[in-house]
C-alpha cells in the first residue's frame, strides 16, 4: 500500500491544467486534475466514450453542456456526466488552484 494525500505535491501551475492518473485498469480511471483559469475552447466539447463522475475538492468551476445548461460547482459539489453527453469547462477560478477528482468508468 502507498498512502498519499490528494492535496500534496500539487504542480506549480500559474495558468493551465494538469492531469494525473491515480489508478487505472480496464474498467476505471481515477485522476486528479489541477486547473487554474483554464477553460475549454469555444468549439472544443468533451465527447467521452465513458461515464465520468467529478467532484471539486478545492476551488470552483462551471461546466457547460451542449444543450445550453451551465452548472456551477464549488468545493464539495459533484456531478455524474453520462457517456457521450457533450460538455466543456466554461469557467475556472483564476485565483486558486482548483482540484478535481475524476472517475471515468
């Protein structure tokens, strides 16, 4: 066993996004995502083959969905995004590192 803390060893990001796989096998991927002010390009929609469950552990963000719904997520908020539901990050808090935990299944 290898004990770690989700908030340690954060990369020194001033702007951008960092993806770190924490666990991966044939059926599930768990990753830590660190974001600072990084949003999706206007025409760049995520269209994933797998379901994705995400929670904001620190910071805040807005997710926009193709059918024009926007959801604001703050610390502790989570959402399950079904496979093939087009979505993108439309806003990330530019003043702090936003820490996400994402589970792709």
